[in-house]
């Protein structure tokens, strides 16, 4: 394992990824994006901290970026001491965020002019699986770059999918998230209608759980909510979901493809954010429906 790894963004997902890279023997240099609360164990395991993104790139063969979305990625690439001007030729940059494909294309072309390759490898699953080294990733890369990266990705991923050339990872992630968040928005709306009609929500839960409509999204949304009044079963933020759906609808418009479902789901999340639930997790869509429709869904 000779590749020297750089890591920019030690947040909820990034910490577990970095921890597992160190555990598998990869030398690691990290640059904090915002959060400094979870660095001690990484430093104790031998990680080195870079003061700038450029310093991180110069110390690395492969740099992983794990931040919120395209504005943050663009700042890392184009900002002060950014990778575009300071990354060395031959460097591989791996963007694990959920990003806007048009932005990624521009970044990829600009980096290529400096001899730097950009790979998109967005992630699935949660910070829990990141800590366990059991994430899923969908990789958009040329075959040679994928071959180089696969042993590194195995340090923190259980399932690695090479989904096509550069750019296809981000597109697939947006399609995946559009389906997931459309399910979530539909479930919350259906529960609001059921509650308003006077239907017993536990009977609704039992029937759905036993039939073809049942799925992982439904169980993460509804099980802990109805049984415990706990709206943390689906560990993904409402504001982040709104951002991903915005990227999806932009993609559909640019292709162009009609996207009635995607637009409706996006507006459901805009509504939830505007109602004050942007910093909550997905099952708080139930709480947004309670507020908007004067119903009771979450046991309290």
C-alpha cells in the first residue's frame, strides 16, 4: 500500500472513512473543512494535519473530498490554495460528495488541463457504516483509475460499483436519492391523509409492512416513529435532501427530461425546510405534515 492519501472534510462521514484508511495502513494527511471535534483518534493513529488544501494535495497521491455539495467542492478546487493551482500532475482527486453534474464536468476539464484526474465516487449508507468500513460507493472513472482506486476504496466500503465513465457516479447518486426522497415525501403525505381521516396509523403500518409497498425507506421512516415517537430512524438531513433534489431537477432540466415526480418531491422538501425542519432528519417530514395540516402522527 504505497499510495499516500489526502482527505479533505473530516465530518460525520469523513471521520469513519479516514479512520478505516489509517487502520488499513494507508499514510494519511487530512485538511479540516469545518469540524475539528473528532480529530484526536486520527492523529493518535498517525494521521498528519495539513494547514491548506494545497499542502494536503502536495503530500498525497490520491485526495478524497468529503463535503456537503458542489459549492464546497468548488471552493476546495478553485479557492485560495486550491487543488487546481497547487495539486501536482498525476494526482487523482476523488469527489465523494453528492454534487451537481454540470459543476463536476467543469472541474474535471479544468483539472485535466493541469494533469490531474477527477473521479466521482458518491456514497450510500450512513455515518454508522462509515465508522464500520461498510459504505457503498458508485464510482464514475476510467477503467485504469478505477483499478488504482479499488484497493483504497475497500478500506471503507463494503460494496464498490464501477458504474461507468467519469460523471456517471454523480448522476446515479442523484437518481438514487430522487427515488429515496420521493418515497419519503409520499410516506409522510400518506400518513397525514390517514391521520386526518381518523385512520389508526398502527393498522396502516401493519398493512404496509406486510405488502408490496413495504421497503427499507418505509421502515426507516415509520418504525421508530410510531413505536417510540423517535424521528431519527432515517439518518439523513432534510436540508441535504432538498439540495440533492435541487441538483436532480437541474439535471433533468438540462437533459432535458420532464420530471413531475422529482419536482414534486423537491417542493415537499422546500416546504419542510420553510416550516423550520431543515436541520432535522428525514422522518421529521411527519412533523412538518403535522404542522402544515393540523394532524397528529408522532406519538408524544
